[in-house]
């Protein structure tokens, strides 16, 4: 799938294929294309290569992603965010 020709529906279908039937997206703001909430993904679990590539495509398509319901602050640790961020490449100063 090319990011330029990928539709939101195709991305949601791919999300369900990679993460299961509970995975889906909702817009951050009604009527807006930029920004999406990604539901049904447990970021405490390591991502496969295909899952990581899909999340990169989602970020490319929507520019902003939010992952709600990742547990309370005691359960969701910085190491999970760092592991997720590593899939997106090194930060640019």
C-alpha cells in the first residue's frame, strides 16, 4: 500500500489484520483528517515488523496519533513509549 493512495478504510482494515478485530481508529476531532486515536492496541507488547510498519504508515497518513486506554501511569512505563518511538527512527535535532 502506498501512503499517497491509501485510504482510511484500507488502513483500518490493515489495523484489524495486524492487531485483531478490536483495533480501529477514530478521529481526534470530528470532520478533521489530521489526527487519529488508535484503539485496541496494547503497547506493552512488542510490535512485529509488520505492525511497526503499519503504525509508521498511520502516522504518515494522519500526522498525529493517540493511543488511549494504555493503563494507568503506574502500569504504563516510559520504556513502552521508548520502544514504540524507536520504530519511528532517530529524532532529528
